[in-house]
């Protein structure tokens, strides 16, 4: 079992969705997983003690579980995502040990559940398909491409081998629009094999079948790309007045219209960022920010940037305003600042927490720092001094 498979199964357990067989599988493979990339991080505490507590949680499913107390947040590898949470204030150190709720406990009347796999597909003819209501299997065919929905979470485009497409057609291929609403997440595999993960409140427009000298898609919001290599047909992502140009690589792009900037983070390969005012190149481990028609480049922790697609919020020296934007999109809530002039810029927070938790747990984690408080009314969260 790979680390990613282990994390996925562990998160399923935490959300109360594991079968008895899956719980046994989780426990049996735990001892086989080499933690922290084969080197235990002593800041997490005693390795055997941490392992024993997680296994005890699997057996007992107790209401509260205190796992680790790292003195400061460093880099969040897969084990830290699975077993710890720490919130830090720039003005000083405050830690709150994250606890998991036992499935089936009574929920708050105002509780809001996390996002889920949901999306809408708009075909070239204008027809709209609600993907989260559609059955798994073939949902359409166009331009010699079969469109399938699999695992309730992935939309795939693959060549129809029963059709002989003649090359050199002058007509432009039809385009589809995949839209993920607030409170949603979805994946797609484009016809060239490129994999795309779409975050909440995001959309991507793309040809059903790529043709011509380039593969061009248009993004709004946030997406993680694993681009299939094709030197003869470069891949381009257009987002908010900027282009990301690649041949084959792994990168994350965040360009929500309301943010008025585009952040491109490179994990693997090489990309060139282009706008009407200039260009810049990134190497793995760098993030390029396009803001006010200018580029800035700085090193980042790439694991933190793409943690959203693996089911985690990771905040690194972020303002309350930035954090609440992300929480608002994922839980599909309205966020109101009681005193927006004074609060958002006063404190910066860092930490990690599962996106599979209900919103009351996430807000309690932030409140535990003592620097921010919330009032939840219906689907509105009021941020108070």
C-alpha cells in the first residue's frame, strides 16, 4: 500500500466511512508504512507512542484523541497531514491539539458539512449535465471521443477506437466546460491524457479533442495539472490575463477573479509564464505570482500548495481574510467580517487540518488560538474581534 493510498484510507476512516474490512486493512498496513520518508521526525514525539495512539483510535473510536505536540510547524509531509494540527500566531506560539469526533455523535444545529465531489458539464451544444447526479459510465461521445464518469469523481475523455478520424480537418474541435461549484471538487482526464483536479468555485474550458499546434485550456479558479508530454503540441493554460506554457509537467494554478492575482506553483518540470507585459520561468519548488501586470517568483513548500487536492487545508502565515476565503469556497458559506478594517491584517496563522471535517471543528481550531471568534447563523459565518 502506497503512502497516498494509506492517507486516503485514513481520511475515509476519520470521516466515519470505513467498513470493518477497511479498518482491518488500515491497521495491518500501518506497521508496514515507513513514516516521514523513512526517517522519523523527533519533533512529533516518540514514534512508537504515536503509532500506538493511532491504532488505539482505530480500535476504540474514542471521542477525543490527542496525538502530537510539535513545537513549531515545519514541512507537512504525509504523516503530519494524517496525525497532527498546530495553529501558530506570528505574535507568539499557541497550540491546540486537534480532536476527532466520533461518527454518529449529535451535530450542532448550525453545523455545515464539508464539500464533496460535484460538478456540471456543459457540452458544445449547450446541454448541461449534473455530474454528481449522473450514473457512472458513458455519458456522451463527441469528435471521436467517448466521455465517461468513473468512481463518482472523475470525468474521462478517451478515443473511440471504433471511429476512424481523418486527420487534417479544418473545423475547430468542440469544447466542453467543466464547472465545480462552491462546496465541490472534481477531476478530469483530458483526451491527451492530461489529468486535472479542480478545486471549489472553479471551471475549465477545453477542446474535446486537441488539434493544431498547441493544447489550450482556459481556467477560472484553482486547478492542479499533470500534463501529458507532447513536444510537438505544447500545453497552455490561460487564466486571468496570463498564460502558463508547458510541454509536460506538474503544477498548480490559482487564479480566482476576486483575488486579482494568479499564483502558479511548479512541482515538476519547467513552465514559462507569459502576459502582455512580460515573461518569467519557474523551476520546481518555485511559485510565480502575477499581480498588477508584474511577476514575482519565490520558493514555496509545494506540498502545502497542493494539499487541497489530497483533502487538507494548509495555512502558512495567512491572514484571517485569506483563510476564510478558502473555507467559504469549500463549505459554500457566506463570510462576513464584523470589523473588516481591523481584524484581517492583525494576525497571521499557520497550520493544517482535514477538509473532511465539519465546519464547526475547523472554526473551533481557529478560535482556540484566542485571536479570532466566529458566530454561525445558518450558512453565514460572522468573523468577530
